[in-house]
């Protein structure tokens, strides 16, 4: 029998306990060992929980107990999760986690310790909730050079955007609903400002290209500035707005990585990934496009991935350290301003036709967009010629100097 500990009894932690308890026999068959929860660490009391006798407030009790061989860290955040995970690994315990903040910030360091201590550090649940994506990239697609990864990586923002697109629901109402359903982070700013998606694309980039990408290196925009007007213009262009995390390998060895809302054509595989679902497209040189789709958030989908990692650890004590990447480097990520893109631009001007003409002079051929109910001073267009973000910014400044107010800019994707 293998004894495990769960650090944190929140949404995911309670799901992990539930899945382990409810699937005791089938898990034992797969792991070839019975897996029992010995401790659950939480600062709160849960006297009515079916696991009431396992709760402890002492991390030391767990880390000093040689009987505990696998620890599931599902607390979230860096402090104290980083310290706890590091100490568990140093104590020779395998660790699994759903904590994307931890893996995105400290992955290289923790993977190194795991390797040195001959234990596993697994984090399938950190990206895509219940969707298998870490193992597929590190194992099944290992023969490929990954050209690009692009994904809808945050369920909460996808849920909000879907409600805005399909039901014209207000941003606030959709966010409140997402929180009620348990999708959002404790602090929803992490979702709506794009930080959660940023952490996930950092993990995928690090995994795919073998070098740690830190969240501070990634240009990150959220969805708080997206309006129903933008949603309508995207529809008139022939698509939808999605929050996308994207990374591309460049010929010079650097990577171009970004998190931003993007116009996605309606026939793209990612355009119909709706609600809390995530969709992740991996473009391999041998496979072409492979798309992973499923529930990217929520108690049981995430718990399912955590428990699968626990089983993997139990089946591979002292073996299988297949996850690894080296530390990052400052110059490794292309500066955002050098990224080459097309852009949707919405603004207003006294004379919209003159403004559109000026935009054409500056950007080359543009495609104007229209929507019902727009007032006479509103206008929108997409650039059709790709150029560096810094050039777009310069041209937007020139447009503004000519008396145009620019209210919104959203990247147009080629996905
Ligand atoms: N808040 C996250 C999301 C949870 O909405 O995707 C899963 O990582």
C-alpha cells in the first residue's frame, strides 16, 4: 500500500480526495498498489468531511513521515507551495501538482531537484485541467519539432467571452457565473488579466523547447478591455474573439510567445471551443496540426489529472523522470514589439471616411468593418499587411495625431 498526502483541501484538493476514495479499487488495479490518503493539510477544519480523521495543520508531520511517498500539492500560489514542494522533493518524495503558478515560476529548479533525488515531479493538471497535454507533448509528440503551440488555455475567460458572444451577457455577470461554478481563480484578476493563460503557455513553451520561459518574459493582455462592439466587429469580419496563448519557434533559436485576445476565423479549429472548454493546437513538423480539447477547469476534470499523476508516480518509483527543461535566458524571447502581426483597430473620428483613407495611407490596404447600430463617428478596420508591432504602434500614433481616437486594438491571428 502506498500512502499519499494532499496539500490543500480547496476545489481541486477535495476533488483529488473524492476521486482517490471513489475509485479505490480501479486505481489499485492500475497502479498495482492500493493508494491511501494518509494526510490532508489545510489550515481550516472540516469536521463533517468523510476524511475528517486525516486532516493536519502540520506540514512537518507530512514531510517527516517516511511512509508518505507521494504528495499532491493543490494549494495554488507560490508561498508556501514552493517551499513545501521543494522540501518534499528533497525528502525523497515524489510530488504532483496542479499549480501552474509554481511550475511556471520554479519548474526548472524543481525538476532539477527531482532529478537529483531520483523522484518524480509531475504536473499534468497544471495546463488544460483534465485534458492530457503535458504527456502528449513530452512523449507522444517527441519525434516532432514543435513549430507552434496555440491554445485557449483559460476556461474562465473562454466562458466569459462565450457568454458575451452567444448571449450578449455583460462581462460582470459572466464572471460572477464563472466564479459560482468554481472555474475562476481565487483572485479572478489572474484569469481576466491573462496571467493564468500566461503561466500555462510558459509551461508548454518550456516543455516543447527545453528552456524555461518565465511569465515576466511574456507579453500578456487580458480580456477586460474587450467590448460587445469588438465582438460584433469580429463577427462581421468572419470570426470570434478568443484569448490565445501562442508560442512559435523562430529560425534563430529564439521563441515568439504572447498571450492576447485575438480575432480567430470561424473555420479555425479553435473558433468553436466554447464555454469552459480549452483547446490546444500543437503544430508538429511531422504530425501537422494536433488539437487537444476538453474541460480546462473545474474540480473533477483537474482532480482526474492530478490522480493520474499520482498513479504514474506509484508505478514508477525511482524511475521515469521524463520531464525536464533547463533554466531560461534573458534574450531567449523575442521582444513583443518585434512580433509580426495583423491588427484590428477600432476608433472614432469626426470624418470616418477621411480617417479610413488616412489609415489606408499608413497601413497599406485595409479592410473596413461595419456593424449595425454603430454611431456615425465610429469606424473599424483590419490591416491586411503583416508588420512588426512597433511599426503598427508608430502608425497608430500618426493616426491619432491626425485627429482619430483609437479605442481598441486586437491581434488578428493566422490560426
Ligand atoms: N482559472 C483557471 C481557468 C482554472 O479558468 O482556466 C484552471 O486552470
